């Protein structure tokens, strides 16, 4: 079942909090620790341009560019786009609405949207339909969303829901933040948009990483080191827990991953 998450910040304030002032170099260092990099290199074609929809400060735009891809990034928030340009003026990043992209049909060989479609309270359908439209036939879409794992269902979401209830009781304004999807839910949404699902996986750090973990870092603040928001580095207790849970790492993962292909028209 989809979990609906709330925050104390309105959307523009939340985006500024998350991205403005964030170090691009740190995002690149974390990208090298994530299993997502290997998955992107496996499934994204090199024979055409790639679009990242909801690129934030541009960490993956830069990372993919360094790996030989022709990449353009789009983000809705002007202050985030400006922060990306200041972080690296060579990045090709522009402001745009990922549910109404400016490019014509079949413009891209690949499309990635990493932790973005969950932020539409009305659901991900419009964004996925637009992804399907701008991809060429045979093109690949890579989608990730926050995971509705067993650990989150049994522990983390109950803790978060209790905190939200307490904030409501004292009259604190709350705003929709995101949905967390089960893997089956994500696959159903992607298939409903017309895609063929080629591969599913989790989205977190590589299996051999023990000092970093996205799921543990995000869900349990007492496991975080003092390296700042987004670093995903664990403290000593977190590192021990990470080592102990590596065998069931999927249940602690931050996100789910789907690689899907836009099919060729039937003959």
C-alpha cells in the first residue's frame, strides 16, 4: 500500500532546503557509491540524447556526462536550476515542467527520473505519459521512487506517522511531500503508461558499502554521522547495523528501480 508522507515545509521551501547550497562534488562522490550507477550504465543507450526529468542540482547529469552520455536536465524550480548552473556552468540544465516537456515526440534515446514522480500528489500518470511521448521507440526509461519496504511498513512509517500526528495536534501546518511505493505499484504505473518493464531492483548504495546507506540514513536520524544533509554517511552505530543487515539489505533500501523500454509499433 502506498504511504503518503508529509513535511513541515511547502514545496518551494522544501526544494530550496534540499538543493540550494548542496555540493555537486558530494553528490558525485555518493553516486560512485550507489548501485544505481551500474544500472544506468547497463540500460541507458549511448546512441542518442538522454533526458533527466527532475535533475535537482545536476549530480547525475554531470556523472552521466563524465561517462560519455549526451545529457540534458530539467527541473521545475528556478532557484534549483540556478544553483545547478552556479555549481557547474557546463551542465545543460533548464527549467521546465516534466508533465509538459518542450521537446517533440521521440526526441530522446533515454529518459531518467530519479526520485521525482512520487512528488505529484495527483499521482505519477502525467509524468510517465510524457516520458513515453518524448522517448523514441526502443528507448529506455529509468525510474526510481522511495520504497515502501517491510522495515518502513513495520517501523519507520509508524514513527513518522506518530510525529506527524503530534505536529497536527499542536496546529503545525503540514504539506504533502511524497508517496512511497511498493515495487508492484511502481511496476503497474510504468506498465500502464505503455512501457515494457525490463528489470527491477533496489536503489541504494552498493552491497560492499558499510559506511554509507541511504535507507538507514533517511529513516533513522540517530544513525547519521555529522556530515550534513544528503551525505548518507552513517555513524558508528549505523555502520554496525549496516553490516548486520547486509544479508537482508533489500528491506532497508531507500528506493526501488525500474528499467523499462518503449516498445516498437507492432507490425
